C-alpha cells in the first residue's frame, strides 16, 4: 500500500490544470482506500493501514474540501449563466458533491474506529460506493465541464480564479 505516484500540481496561473491534477490525486487516494479492506483482512489494522487511513482522512478532509469550494464558490458561478447545458451540468455536479460528502462522512465514521475495521462488515462496501461515485463524478466533470470552461473563460477570469484558489489555501498570489 505504497503512496501513489501523482502528477505535479500546476501553479495557480493554470487553475483548471490544478483542478484536473486534484482529480488525479483524488483518484490516487481512492486507490489507497480500495486497498485498505483486503489489506486489513489479511494483516489487521497494522501500522501500514493506520498510515494509509491517516493520509486518506487528511486528504479528503482538507484538499478535497478546498477543491469542492474552488468549484462551487469560484468556477461554477462563472459558468452557470453561460448556457442551459452548462447550468444542467453544474446542477448535477453540485448534487454529486452533496452525495460525496455524505459518503465521506460514513467512511470517516468507519475510520474513526480504526481498531474495529477488521470486524466492520460494511467498510468494504462503503469504500466501493465512495470510490466509484468519485470516479464517475470526476470522469463526468472532466469530460463535460472542464474542456468547455477552458474555452469559455477569459484570461482575466482564469487569473481571478487562480488568485481565489491560492487565497483559499493561504498562499500568496
């Protein structure tokens, strides 16, 4: 259960590139999550499992939250009124964000009781539901939204988006 190889994150001059790179990191952390149930079944909740749990919890409790805020507070408002198709896509993505939050809350509850994960018969299905939902969400967002956003947003809008994303993370820009 080693750390996944993940791409370098672009800088905030390429905010849509950052969102794409975050998607790759989300999928990489889902890979870690999906390896946990079989690992725990074979080895119990050992140091490696606890380390993986810590990485996943940290990522989905911080970086993934920032990512959703980047989209819902900054990107989506720039695109919602561009077309009915974009408004429909954004509506679906927001609904999926809400579903992902609920699935994540369930997984967090499971992982708060890490020592009991070997006996938790629902943990593997919770992991699968969460990871499958994220994979579908990311695939849809990448194929339906980000390409259009690249063509629609002006350079100034992209710069503003990048600045806002950097501020959210407490970074100078």
